[in-house]
C-alpha cells in the first residue's frame, strides 16, 4: 500500500467524520427549533384544560 493510498483513506475517514458531525448538528438544530413549538402546544393544551375545568 503506497503513501498516496494511505492518505486517501485518512482523508476519507476525516470526510466521513465531518459528514456525520454535520448531519448530527442539523438534526440537533431541528430538534431545538421544534422544541419551542412543542412546548407552546403543551402549554396551550394545559391552559385549555384548566379553563374547561372551571377553575378560573
């Protein structure tokens, strides 16, 4: 195995790591963005239940 082929394998591994990190960061950003909407939805549901129970 020559030096060039070893360097290609190292570069491929580095590129794979960067791609996985990029996908993980995109998924994390999407989860964080959606958590705001989920939290608001839960609060609205709780408020609706509270108001319907007549405890205003």
